[in-house]
């Protein structure tokens, strides 16, 4: 509900700017708060008071203008100006009970399929296969998968693309080392069982021996020009690395499979054509032997136009060249209407350049949108990127092990009489969801601090809190011997806590639209947290099984069933498993 209002108020401000009633460059932080006394409305905002000064107006006058500029909507029933210039909002609770009844009766919880569904390509996870997946891959994998789920639920045709890095110069080094180890009698399988270790040893050889480095470089050339032996050794390496990734996806409950892998190497044969097409449309320039595109629209630090290298002097292609080929594949073969790239914000310039070159070269039809869905860094408690004590990157598999172990200790402490198998299963779900939820609940544009204690806490906006809230509602049904599927309302909203919860539950559709438009799963996470908190205050104030009348009991049970259904659906759309008992 707050988010609905936020959007409406933002629209009102935009309208006043357009009418020149507010200055164009205005900075403000929208705040919407719950009112203390519901007689004065459900929510309130101090926006008019905040903007009065820059607008050069009296706050109450501005409040009136803002109210007049709020678009037509089904959310607000009434507004009032209070005190020095607060705007109070009374939310529309007309037939809210009935609307919740139909939500409860509907498998899709009243969320319609999109009128014009799109084909959406989502590039996510996309690790480099030379190394094992590490903590840095968590965000792209968790966020991309949540977007995959939400957009699919809304009716889009989602095509995931795991754009794994399998074709860089590093593979020459790894293959050279693999060859050396084989000659030394080592089994390739066992040499590769720990990819991280293998990478480290190869790199050490590369740095210590000029001769080894030369061999590595010549292997890359041989590999990329199709040498059958190197290709088959490389394939073996890639297979092992991909199976490591798949293990991580399965553990994380991520939808990605081998089918979704469309590796960098798959674009190898298209690269020459990309270069030719860029030359043909007159974009390609020579710069010290390299083939480049100069982008006048972007300036570098020295105020010179940015230069995108497409092909190096030695004929080698770059990361950007492959991405240009990928843009075309997604548009032409996959028929994308929307193409999302869930990749670290630090690659922002890369994508800006690739998208611009693609647009100028006519690779992207007008109706297609290319969107870099950037995200911040996962930091340690010191505020620096999360690393091991020795400064190495943290392996994802180890991180997941630790999450499960910590959850195990926690659950065992709370519930010592649980049998071992249940304990392990609960710990698995709690551990994995804590890591994922901690990530998904943050605005993706910000960095965040990886903190075990916070993410595993049973209080606050965490997975354990939400999972527990869900099991608690289930236990009401269990206790009453009631099948929630049998509940159909009518939901009657008599108590303010019931109304408060109801006003929030009705917002699901809006929240999912917002997640889809802005590609920001944290809106859904925060909505789930808020319904849990509101449910909990409702439950404290309103007896359910011990309600005074049968009608009241049915109504409150139905409201509980709807809350549980919303929690289960919402968590599933985030890619988070629920537990029936905890
Ligand atoms: N492999 C790259 C990395 O680990 C990410 C690839 C993202 N996708 C893309 N189309 N460039 O940094």
C-alpha cells in the first residue's frame, strides 16, 4: 500500500513540475508513515511541508495542489490536510473483504496475466568457468532467478541465458597445466576436483615460467582455431566446471539447467560477421592496428570520446565483441522484446557501450529494450568486498555448507528433541533461504554487508522470521483441525488490525507489477515482511480459533489462510522454499 501511494505521489510531483508549480530540479525523499490514530486516516505524508520551501509556497497550499495532481486510482478513498500541512490518506476499503474473498478463491491470488506478455531474455549467473563459483555470483544468480519466476508468473515468456565465460586466454593456461599434470601421471578427474586449487596452481606455473606461459598462449590460439585435441581436453574441463555450477544451482533451488547455458564460445563463429557488419555501416575505425568504434556520446575521463575495441591488432576478439553477437542472437533467434543483464554494477560502462554500439549498428529493433540490471557488492564487516582472511574469494559451495551448518546449530539449540533427519532438512532450508533472502531483500543497487548473525536471526526482515511466520499460521489450522483449502470467507474487516492487514494483502498485484517493471525483487521481499508483521499484530489483537462468533472465526481463519497463501506464493516467486513445520 505504501508503495502504491509512493508511486501516486511521485506522479503528482512530476505533474506539478510539468505545470511549473514546482522547480524542475527538486530533491526529496518521500516519506509515508502510518498514522497513530486511524480516525485521521491510514497513512500520512509530510511531502508538502518538505517541498514548501523550494517551491516558495505555504505548505497547506502546496498540499492542496499535490492532492489535485494525484492521478485517478482505486487506492485512495479520501484525503485530508492536517496540522501544518500533513496529507492524510484514507485507503479505499470498499468491498475490500469481498476482494480478499476472491483473492483467496483464486489460484493466482487475484493476479491477472499481463495483457501484452513479452519474450524476456534474462542473462544471469553467467560465471567464468575457469574458476569455481564464488560469493560474487550469489547476487546475479538469486536476483536473476527471482525475476525469472516473477515474470513467468505474470505471463511473460522468459528465456534464461547463462552466458558462461569459457573462451578467454585463461583456458590456454589451464589446458597447458592439465597437459603437464597428465604427463606427470595425474588423473584429470582428480586434478580438476577442486577447480579453485587447480586454477591457483596453473596461475602459479604461468607466473613462474616464461616457457609455460608461451605454451599457454600458443594453446589458446590452437584451441580457438579448432585444434581437435585441445578442443576435447577443453570440453572435458568445461563439463566438469559446469557440473560444479549445476550442483550449486540445485542446492540453491535455482531454475537454471544445462539447457540454459549459452556460452561465450557459442558465439565464436559470429564474431567475424559482427565485425563485418560494423564495418559495413561505417562505424568501425582503425586505431593503432585495432578495430574500434568511437562513441562521441560518451566521454572518458580526459573528455575524449570513449573507444570500444572490437578486434585487437593480433586478430583477437573481446568481451564486448561477444556481447554484441549475443545481443543479436537474443533479438534475432530468441525474439526478445526485453533483454535483461543481471550483472555487477561495475560492468555498467561495458553495457552502456555495448548497447549503444548495438543500437547505432541497427542490431536492435525499436521496440526491444536492453536493460543492465546492475547490483552492488557483497561486503564483509569491514566494508570491503567479502573475502577469506587470506584475501581469496569465498567459494560459493563452502558458503552454502557454512550456512547449513550454522542453521543446524541454531535449530538444534531451539529444538533439541527433533530427530536428526528433520533437523538436517530444516537446517538446509533455513540455511539456504537465509543467504538468498538476505540478498533479495536488499535494494539491488546498494552494497550490503554479509552478516551471518543478522541473516539467520528469527527477528527482523529475515528468512527465518518469514518461514516461522508461515509455519505459525499453519499450526493454527493444525490445532483447529481445519483444512485451509476449505476456507472461502466471507472475510469481514471489523477490527483495525484486520483492516490494516487487509489493506496490505490487496497490494500483491501492484507489487508484482513493480518488481517486473523495475526488475527489483526487494519490493516483493519487503511486502512479505510487512504482511508477516501485520499478521502478527492482527493475531495478537484478534483471537482466531477462540473468536466470539462462528462468522468471526470463519472470517479470521480465511484471512489467515490468505496470508499463508500469499507468503507461500511470494516466497516461491523469490525462489525460497517454505517449511510446513519448524
Ligand atoms: N562472465 C562474466 C563475469 O563473470 C559475466 C557475464 C555477464 N553477461 C554478459 N552477457 N556479459 O564477469
